[in-house]
């Protein structure tokens, strides 16, 4: 139970970081919400995106998958959300590197911004949360499928619900002189 709680908290923290990252600077001060989802598949352009059509969309979907995974205690769903976040972040990095002839980071604030770090950190937290979670226990039927314990307990044992049989009668013999 503790593992599920800790894993859920890690997963929700990762999902929060991932969905918050598009509102931070991603590259050269340009926020992630300005990158269109289409740019990830066709090449980065200078066209600004509406918030609903921005890179926020896959991260919002990942948050939805995370919440469903936490509610259902599904390690697979939480891990899938982490892979979605990391996959779209790496895809964005590859597309920007193609346009800029590489990625850079300098002390002047140019290059990769903290939004990318938040997205990567959120994806990693989602994967760690999935690894920490113990998941769901199988149902009673699944745990006991194929068991060969259908033999009823022996009569008179403490596991039997029937009362024990009365003791056998004893013959009375007077003492011998």
C-alpha cells in the first residue's frame, strides 16, 4: 500500500511538471506553448500556436493517462504516460536540433530552457513512479485459479464447522477387591 501511495505521488508530481513545462521557456526564450504539434512531425517553424494546438496537447493527454493509471493502480498506464512525455520531448529536441544545427545551452539564457528540463524530469518521475508502484493485486478468482484444495477438511478439525462427535460410551466396572 505504501508503495502505491509513494508511486502515485511521484507520478502525479511528474505529470504536474510535464503539463507545466510548456508554459516555461524551451529554446531561446520561446515558451513551449508556442510550438505547434504539427511542427514535431513536419519541422519546426516560426508560426506561433494556439494553446490547444501546441505541444501542451500531448502532455495534457499524458496527464489524463496518469490520472487514470493512478486511480486504477495501473503501472502500465503510468509508464505509458512517462513514455509519451519523454517521447514528445525527445522528438521536439530532434526537430529543433535539425533547424538550429544542434542544441545549445549557455549562461546567457540562450538555447535550451528550463521547460525542457521540466518535461524530461516529469517524464522520468512518471517512469520512477510506475516502477515504485506495486500495482493491483489479482482478483481472488485469479489468485486461486487452478488450485487443488477442493478437498473438504477432515471432520473434527478446527477448520470444520460441524461439531465433533460425542465421545464413545464407557463401560462401568466396579472396583476389584
